[in-house]
């Protein structure tokens, strides 16, 4: 039996030499994507003096955990940034899940009278947007979000793509019969949604939740638009990296004018690389396990509707 | 989209009562408000582009806009079109996007087809996971990665080339961040590198969904691997390719701000190739505080983007009526 099963698959395979070539190609591509992260990790674990002497290298002369020890002791805005990033990520993800799942659920109900209208309502922003300047002026001028945490969370918490993924999932994976039986028992829509639909839709919630988590953890644009240097204690991790980069560029550019190299007062290279790793490691450790949710989210999203 | 919403099921009278409708409406009311504030209000905010915006200190934004600022017709657009940056930023945005769109379909499709042929599924899985990593990283983090390679004094590239003798002892280290010729192509590389794993996913899922019996039938007819790819795999991938194409073409006037601004460390020497519409709007708005001209550029981008996505959809529908996005 087993032999019969194996035979046809074997015929459909490419030649062994081709297989070796293709495998080699993908190993090279995989390493190309992975090695830069490894370099930064190694630099962050290198001894500061060795880096100053030999530059960045995959094989440092001496290893050291000094950079991470330094980071752990930070109480200023650098230490605070980590807490900010976690807070923004958690709050944003929850808010994003609430907004997208409620809209997705309503749009998935075949008998909802305003369904057609609201489908267009979320679709039009995918075609046309007011652009950065109009958003910026409204968010700062009318909503007063400049220099607040709200600016880092609200403008990106919902998206039509996520709503459509949710709607498609509810349409295809939640049996109509369950909802109808609950309705006959007298449950209201709110209760059906929270007690019945959400628990059996955990895969969709997990998928969109992951999208949102990565989005918020990686976001730096909102901070760049809406945070000024007056509120350093509100900087998320990603934006601290930008701010350090900017101040180092500024100081080295003005080195000649000022006569001294003031960049020495800023965190050293290994410390900055260690901060990059603090931003990368949670993601790098988590995504291999959640990859399949991403794949399913993308494939649901690609189904037109 | 409109097709589905038109298909209302006529089931039991107990469903779809006006009470249900109200409850569902209340359920998504917060999301609706979010859309009104963050998507629809900015659409009306485009009037800024037709005003000579002047701030009246101490007064609200709306007062400044509607009372204090005069209508100026298309004057903001005139000064935008006349400015010397306009042609540069249009050229950079469109030319780079055309390259990105073509490579962004050709490379992932080719790789997805090859990927499927690897014998060892374990190896394939490991490679795919590694290739997915850049997608999950922000441009800020990637700018540090790039810096680790390209930094003038300590960067790995300069270090290695000195060790290997490519750089002679009397030669100075090349300053990569001041070299537009190198970055012209490196930007393309970075874009493809970041999107590689992500780009493959949709095609891989589609290939996995192709009915294996088709290949078996082709095999019986004596089709070679190349013929199977040409006559089964690629035609089956075409609908997904066209959806990806429309979405990419619709964004042809948008550029990846992180790639052009952050990864290049906003280096002044590279402005000629990194000045895209988004970078220009950002700089004009937040660095020069020039609201008039940046709002004009922003509106040109939105309108042009909206027209291209609708046109792309019409064209694709003409070729293949099933393939349209909406």
C-alpha cells in the first residue's frame, strides 16, 4: 500500500541535482535574511573596546554582557521606553480587536439591513484617503493629540483590511445555526457576539491580534509625527532608537564646530545595538510559532469579497 | 463587493427584525465613529490644500482654517508643480514603484514555484522561517542592521574589504551613506529583501490549493515539469497575481517612508534618489512647517492613487472578468 502511494509522488519530483540547487538557493536566501540580525546580536554581546578596535565583526575578540547590564539599570527615558512600548502594544491590540471584530461581525450578518451601506463605508477609505497633512492637522488641531499617548494608539487601531478578514472568517467559520438557536432562546446580539461568536472565533482573533501586536510593537511613524522632544518620557522603544541615531548624527556633524566629540556622552555602540536587540528579540523568538496564523490571515485577506 | 451585499437572504421572519438591526448598529458604533474621525474627517480636511493656511495664535485650528485663511484656488498646486522638487519626487516614486511591482511579482512567484520542489520539507520550513524574519522588523531596526554593514569606520563591509586587501592601505574607507550610485540599487535590494518571505506566502498557499489530480493527469499525458509549471501552476496563480498587481498599482503613488527616509538615515547626499512624495510631504509638513505646499502634494498623491486603483481594476477586469478586486 505504502509503495503505491509513494510512486506517483516520486515521478512528480524534480531531478536530484535540481533539488540540491534549489535547496542551496533557499539556504542562501534564508541566511541572507537572518545573518544581519545575528551580526547585530553579536555586536551587542561584544566587548566595547574590541568593537572600537576592530569594528563590527561576527567573531569579536572579547565577549561581554555589559551593554545589557547597562540597559537593565536605566531609569531615564531609555528604561521607560520599554514600558511604554509594552503598554502601547497591549492597549492598542485590545482596542484594535474590539473595533475590528464588532464591525466584522455586523458585516457578516446576512440579515443586517445596513450591511451594504457599511461594507462601502469601510471600503471607500481603502480607495481614497485625506492624506497625511489633513490627518495630521485634524489629529493635532481638533483632537489635540500632539504629545499624548493617544496619538500612538488611536490613528492606527482599526483598518479595513482587518475588518474584512474578520468578516470573511465569521461568514465562513461560524455556523448560522448556532446564532439562530441562540436567538430563539432570546439572546441579544451583544450576548451572541460575546458569548458565542467570539469563543469559537479564536483563530481569527489570534491572527488579527498578532498582526496588531507586531504593528504596535514596530510602530515608529506615529511617534515621529506626533511626539516632540518635550515628551521624551513618552517615547516608545523604536522611537528612542531614532532619537539616539539623530542626536549622534547631529553631534558628529557638529564635532568640528564644537571642538569636542560630545557623542561620547551618549550610549555607546554596543549599548545601542543591545537596544535594537531588545526591540527585535521578542519578535524573533515569537514569530516562528505564530507564523501559521500570519499565513492564514494573509490568505483569508486575499480572498475577495 | 457590491455583488455580495445585494444578495440578501430571505430567511425566517424572526431574523432581521428592526431590533436586531439596532443592536448590530450599536455594536459597531465605536468602529463607525473611528472611521468618521480618522478616515472621513481627513477626507474633508483636503480643503486645506485650497486655502492659504495661516495660523491665528490662540485660536483653534478650525477658526484658523475657515476664518483666518483665505481661499486661494489652485495656487498651492501651482507652486508645487513649479517647484524644482516636484519632478524629482514624482520620478522617484513612480520609477521605484514600477521596479518594485515587477520584481515584487516575478521574484516571489518564481521562488514559490521553486520552493515547492524542495524534497526536504523540514529544510524548506526552516528556510521559509528565516526568510520571513525581515518582514517582522521595523525599518528603524533594519536601518541599524544596514548601519552595521555600511558604517564608514566600523562597518563590516569596509572592515572585510580591508582584511581581504580589496581596500589598499593608502585608500580611505568608502562612505556608503554619501554614495547615491550604490543606494539607487541598494534600495531595490532592501525592498525585495524585506518583502521576500511575505510575498511568497500567498502564492505558496495558492499552489498548495491546486488540485493534485491535474498534475497527475498531466503526468500521464507525458508533460515535463516545465510544462506542468507553464500550463498548470502559472495559470492557476494568475488570479492571485492580478489581485496583487492591482493592489500594488493602486499604491503606485505611495512610497515606503521607512525605506526612503529611515533606512537611508535621511542622508542629504542621497536626496536626489530618496525624495519620494511621502518623504517630501513629511519634510515639508514637519521639518519646514509648510502646510500649504505639503497639503497640495498630499492631495495630489491621494487623488492620483484613487484614479490608478480604479483604472487598474477596470483594465484587469477587461482582460479577465473574474480577476477584479471590486
